[in-house]
C-alpha cells in the first residue's frame, strides 16, 4: 500500500530544527542559571551574592552569565516571580469543598514552595525591599495570596468549617508561620517539603476548626 | 535642736554633680540616637539607612553622632540587643501556672516588642545576617527564646494545658507568626501593641489547648 515516495529516507537536517535545538539549549542553560542564583541568594542573601559568585557556581565566566541575566535584580525577580506563581497555582481548588479544606490546599502548596531555594528568594526580595516594577509585581502577588487566605477564612466562618477568628490577623499569622520556613528548614534535615507541608496544613487546620 | 551649722545654705556647686548631670545628659542623647536609628532602620532597612540620615533625623552633624555610635553595626546591635532583652524578661513567669499560661505571657511580650521600632530591628539584623560578636549574640538570644517556647510546649503537654503537637515545628510556627508583625503592623493603625499581643496570645492559645 505504501507509495514508494514514502519510504524511509535520511531526514533533511532542517535549520529550523537546529534553531529549536538552540532555543531548547538556551532555555536549559537559563534554567541552570536561575537554579544556581536561587541557591546563592538563599544561602547568602542578596547583598552578599555577586554575579561572579553565581558564575563560579556554574563554572562559567561573568560575560557568559550576562547572556542569560543582565543583573542581580533580573535574576532575583525571575526566581521569586516563578515561586509566587507556583503558590498561586493553588488558588485553583475544589470550590465545592469546605473552605478549610481549600485553605489547607493553599497552605500545603505555600509551605512546599517556601521550603525550596526559589521560595526563599521571595523572602529575600522582601528583605531588600526590591524596587522597580519587578518588586512591585511581587508585592502585589503576595498581597493576592494574603487576600485569598482572608477570603477562605471568611468563607470558612460562613460554611462552618472555621471557627470565629479575626480574619486579617489570622491571615498574617498563617503567612508568618509559613514565611519563617526559609529560616529553619534545611534540605539536609529529616523532613521533606511535603512532610512539612502536611504537618503545617494539619496543625493550622486543627487550630482553625470550630470547637 | 538643729545645730546652727546645719542651717540651709546655698549648696556648693559640686563638680561631681556636674559630672553626673553630664553623664545623664549623655545618656539622654544616646537614647535619642538609638530611637532615631531604630526608626530609620525599621522604616528603610539596614542598607538604605545611612549615619547621615540618622544625624538628619536628630538635626545634628555626623561628627556629633559619631560621639554616640561609631557605626551602623554598633547602632543596630545595641537596638536589637535591647529589644531581645525585653522579650527575655518574660522568661520570668509564675512557675505554678499551667505552661500554656506561661507561654501566653511570653507570646504577649514577644508581640509587644515586635510591634515597636526596636523589635523590628531584631528582624533587620536577621535579614542582613549581621556578623561579628553582636550578630552572634543576637542569634544565640533568639535561639534561647525558641528554646523557652519549646520547653513550655513540652511542659504543657505534660501538665495537660497543651494538646499533642510537634514541639519544634509549633515553636517555629509561633515565632514566624510573631516575627511577621513588623511587616504589617503600623503605629498608625487601629490596634495598640497591647491589643495585638492579647489577640495573638489568645488565638494561639486556643489553637494549642487540647480538644
């Protein structure tokens, strides 16, 4: 049935495919740059991290690094932005579930992200009061996470899954408990991010449920 | 009865008294320097605060300021150290009381201090990873506060005032909730530090009490 024209041939080496390969390679390298930078910022903070030290972690020269990121602010913004979007992904939840369950879902994700180098960088941007549009975008994002928690606390008091509480204060208490994670959580410790997330979500839920 | 030698005289103007006055005056000025510096660090963080800007807040020149503090590190250490001692003062509590009540006492004080410019400076030293003996002393102090909370949580599980919990994780959650206060509490807001302290202590206690 197969027409002879369709028999296997050595494929033409397309320049577009090569472009795609180069794009993929560039993406992979940019990813490695972000990972190395996130690790450096998480370990040493913003001011004690230099582009040189990030380049050294990757075994490349600073000019090579410049090809992927123009400045420390570029890097920290890209890193923190990604972490924030990872947390916000948990805004999607089963709307039929009690609000407390939806809040646990958000807390679990928030904790998991904060236990990574990327999540730690959200706190680093806050510590340095990062300015410019990148800093503002992050602040707006973090406020949205706070707002989502307040909405769920309010909903939970309405649907009976959460006991009476001061919504604003409680949201700040939860955020604080989670934002503290970068200060004590160690990848080398006995608990995985998922374990910490589960413990946090359960303990906070126990504290919030009506008595 | 009074001997004539004892009748009121114009007091001799003693040079020692004058020295005491000068010492008191110096102390008062140093206090003002610490207050102004605490306010500046709390508002703008460490890196964006200069000795010049602190001098400007006081309406003095930088050389005058130098007489009271040699460096930003001197200042931030003195400020954070005082705040930490204020928190530690709450280690003294009624040992006959249930551990949960003693923990509430500590949380109340911890919150009150964190709602002041001096308390905010503890967080600033942490953010900048303050080095040297001053930085180390602060880290040791903060660890002692954590240890005190863990001890009370443990005691509370033993005396029945606190339900079963992961002591280490719970202490970190409480510390995080309190350490977050500098990020949202405003002196201009509707709540006094004492009100926030009361709400925190009560809500955390409600979450910790056995069910």
